[in-house]
């Protein structure tokens, strides 16, 4: 299927691995000129090379979780057609042990970074009457995990920003959506699962089974999602074919969230 994305430009943050990298690769394969950001020059270079094998790729060494990093990124990319706010961190931590510094840091990375970039790119999209903003949230936005409440808070905040921006797009060709992936295979997921399960020395498949049984029991697919599965749906939302989806929290979580949610 031709998604009619050839010639578009996109910025995907947090795209040196995992979901972000998969999204960048998929967009590049569709003919999008993709730029990604990263803090580690070696990882950024490897990711750009991987994306470049699919199409047009560019890396910008900058961290939008800081005001300075966002300014650097915007200076390098003053205008884009598609903004994918994927940058995010997570950790398992008992609520009573989450310090003020932890709360501020995770909010700055997961929420403020995307707000900074949208503050620049979104008005330009409205002025042109076309564009896409996508926030990579999580099923944790609607089903707050007891083992990382601070993370769930940031994911809910992303939904609020996305919906608020979408309200301003009435009658334009701009859309703003959030996606809600479930637990997805990535560099950090194995360590995270090991940190919360009881049988930490079990084979990986058994640890995953315990994780879904105890921590995500409502999952219908009962497995980790592959980054490519998320990327395929994001590409549709980013394309002209996704024009009727706006202001939505699009579930890509394998059935963890009940339909009534």
C-alpha cells in the first residue's frame, strides 16, 4: 500500500533504538526524509546508518529533554511535516521511594521534551494547514502500573497535551494523536521484566510469562509487542490515509486496556 508519504519530512525523537528506531525506519522506507535525535554520538551514528539503509536519514546530536538541546534540534530542523515525540524513560520503583528529583526528571524527559518541540512545530503546521504530531504514550496512561506510578503519570499527561492541541486543529489538515503501546521489545525491557518478577533466574520466556500473568494479566496477546508492529500503525497515522484519526488515544497494547476504558 502506498501511504502517500514520499517527499514528507519527519523528526522522531528517542529513535536510536526500540520503537523510535522502528518508526524512523518505516517512515524512511515510505519515502520520508527522516531526522532523529540522540545524546550518544556512537548510537546516533549506528541508528542513522540503519535508517539510511531504508531511505533518507539524518541525525542531530541533541537532547530535547533540556531547553538547550531542544533549541539545538530546532535550529537544525526548523520545519517538519511530521513530529513523533517518542523520547521517554521508565523505571520500576516503589511509590514511597520516588523522590522529588525522580518526579521532576521523568516529567522533564517524558512530557516537557515533547511539549517544547510541539510548541515550535505545531503552529507552523496550523499555518500551512497540514501536518502530523504523534505522542508515543503507553497503556500505562490509562492503566497506571503500581510498580511505576510516576511513569504512568507522565503518559497520562501526554494524552492531555495531545488532546488539547487537537482541539485547535478544527477545519485544518493537521492531526494530533497519541498512541498507547503495550510492553514492547526493546533494549531495556528484559532488564525491567527481570527487576519485577520473582524468578529472576528463569529463562527469558518464563520471565515474560510471569510478567504478563502478574503485572499485565489483562493482555490478550500475552506476549511482548515487536517495535515493527507499532511502527506500521504509526506510519498510517502519519500519512494522508490517517486524516480522520484526530485527537485520539490509539490503542496498540494487545488488549491490556478493557474496551470500556
